[in-house]
């Protein structure tokens, strides 16, 4: 595509995952009705955008996750010397959202 060489898709996906980290707290269910708070609306929009990007470019989404897992593993090995809190990484905090998108990709693959 025309736009992909000009953007760092990994940073976009990680940014969207960062916005989705608190989705369970902010957007527990649509039964609460509207209007949503600005934070909940941003979270919902990020979740939707992440799903659309993952469905349009599954290989890019998976590659980004693989790179982030490799980076996470490197940090985990050096966490004590670097004094890093591993539970605060984007990968760890957005685990429910990552699993949700992977489930969507698996369902789509089964229907194809």
C-alpha cells in the first residue's frame, strides 16, 4: 500500500494497545449507555482501530507482537539490573486486548 512505507506501523499498533490497556475498566459494557467519558470513547475507538488494522494486515499485527515479545523477553532477562517493572509494559497491560484481537483473527480464518 501507499501509506505503509511512511509510517512505523509497530509504533501505531503499540500506541493503540497503550490506549486499550484500561478498556475493561473504562468500557465494561455498552449497557451503561451513552454518553461515554472522553477516556472511554478514546479507548473504544482505539479497540476498534486495532481490530480493523489487525484484520486488514494480520501479518503486520503478528510481526509487531513477535518483536514486542522478543523485546519483552530481553527486558525480563535484564529487569533487575535495569530496575524495570515488568508488569507495567504495554505487552503485559494489554494482554486481554491482544487475546481479543487474536481471537477475532482466528474466527476470521475459520470462516475463510
